[in-house]
C-alpha cells in the first residue's frame, strides 16, 4: 500500500505538470517547425562571415534554429567549408542546446518571465564571449586553436537541407517526437523528486544559496546528460525542493550547456583543446551567472 500511494502521488504530480505546460509545448513546437521548414541554409551563410558581427549573428541564429546541437552540427560543417572562423562556429554550436523557440516558451511556462529573460541574456552573452576568445586564440595562433581539417566522407560534410523538403506537419511531428520524450522524462523525474525528496532536505544538507549550493549545482548539472527541454521541469523541481534561485540557474545553464553529444561531436568541428577550454569556462560561467541572477 505504501508503494502504491507513492506511485499515485507521483502520477498525480506528473499529470498536473503535463496539463500545465501542454499548450506552451504545442505552441513552441509549431514555431520550431515553421523555422525548420522555411529558414534556408543560404540565409544563414550570408550573415556569418563578417568579423565580430558574425559571432553575434551566429549566436542568434543558433538560438532560433530548431533542435539541439545534434541537429545543427551538419550546418556547422557547412559553415566550416564556407570559411567561418573558429569563434563563429563555436558560438553557433554551443548556443543551440541552450536556446530554441521550444525551450524558451517552455521555460516561461514553468519558470516564469525572470528565468526566461535571464536564460536568453546569459546564454547569448556566454556564446558571444566564447566566440571572441576563440577568434583571438585562433588569430594569435595559440596551440590547438586552429580549425581541424575537414574530413568529408560522402554526405557527412553537406548541410542538412532535408527539412526543406518536408511538410510543415512532418516537421511539427518530428519536433514533438524528438523533444517530447525527453521533456516527458524530465517531467517524470521532477514529479518523483517532488514526492520522494523531503521539502527541507536540500536546504538542510547543502543550503539554499550558499557557496556549496552553487558548487553542487554546477557539478551535478555539467556532467549529467540532459536533453533539450528535460532541464526545465528538473529546474522547477529543484526550486520547489528549496534550492535558491541562483544555484538553480547555475544548474539550468550548466546542465544543457555541456550536453555530452554536443561535446563529442564538437571535437570534430572545433578541435579537442577548444572543447576542453569551453567545458572549464562554462563551469565558471554557469556559477558566475547564478551569482548574478541571485542578485537580480
């Protein structure tokens, strides 16, 4: 009976979360499908070869294009062939797991306007800073900060234009299928945490907003494999369990800013040393962003 009661409470919490965010999920997926269907690769290439402004453009386009870095990586290979610099590619690849139309809308639905605005500002700022540093390292010929040679094999170096031939409905279904399973998994984990973890456990053992709380949030968030959308209900659950806004925001940025598949694929596009630098730098940046967010 005890296990049945726990299962019932988890299911009840899960259903409540699903009904809360379902309209936003559909709206965000529809917007993502529109971009996937109608944004042309040539439009992207046109604005990513103009010095510093290319880094800004790359960050914005990486944010608005649908899908995680796994979906934008073929386009990054195309940009590499077009002569884009290391910093431009890094900004484009790294911002895509952090921002997308779907996740921005879902962040607003579950976490509110303050978290949503901060996520946009800090994610874009981090990508631009990263791009500037990488371009500087490439220009000054620092060891390891040179783009690895292209390794074209069949269609691997071609841009991903398949979505241009799909109908809007198929793009919409594809986004729901790819994003929905991870988001539902996140909702289930969040529901389980809210039922199983005592309300005072996090404040009691790691504190709500102390230095240890930030460190734990970053250490837990960065190595954990969290797919696009899954981090949002987990963040909401941590808030309800008593973790402070600052450490929670650190977890939000860290958990998706270092998505494991992104890091593995990015080595082929950017090189190993830039990726290692990024992981270390994002660890510090996520903690710093959390500290600034806590004072907002």
